[in-house]
C-alpha cells in the first residue's frame, strides 16, 4: 500500500472509532433520558445503538485484527487436550490431601513456636 492510502485508512479508522464512541454515548444517554418510556423499548434501542457501534468498530483495521485474534484463539482452543474426569478427580484429591498435610504441618509448627516463645518469656506452664 502507498503512504497516502495508509494515511487515508488511518483517518477513516479514527473517524469510525469516534463515531462508534459517540453512538455508544448517545445510546446510553437516550436510555436514561427516556426513563419514562417502556423498559423494553429503551433496552432494545440501547442494544441497537451498541450493535451499530460494534459494526463500525469491526469495520476498522483494529476491529479486523481483533476478529483475526478471536479466530486464532478458537483454533488454539481446539488443540487443547482436556483432562478426563478420572484425571480431574485424581488431581483434585491430590491437591486436597496436600492442603490438609501442609495445614497440619503449619498448625504443629505454630504450636511449637507458641510453646517455645512461652518458655522463653516465662508465660508457659
């Protein structure tokens, strides 16, 4: 692409983003301004405004890059090997046993320190 085309594209992207922000602000303001109207009507008009704003953002280079990222993420999610139910239960049990073991160990260490400090300070029996 030429420099002139890139600059024009950048300016158009900026205009689209500003317009999307203005539409979003107008939708939110309209939702509260027409507080006496039906809630259904206000929510539908807010959703329409948000939809138009999203479409504008998706027409920018940034929106297209984001959509490419989402598609790439979906491809990566398909590559994940999820653990079986048996593996999940075994791992959970191992974690629970280790938490219990460390908890008991810390409780014993705390009791030992309490006894030791009591003996040093003369507070122990």
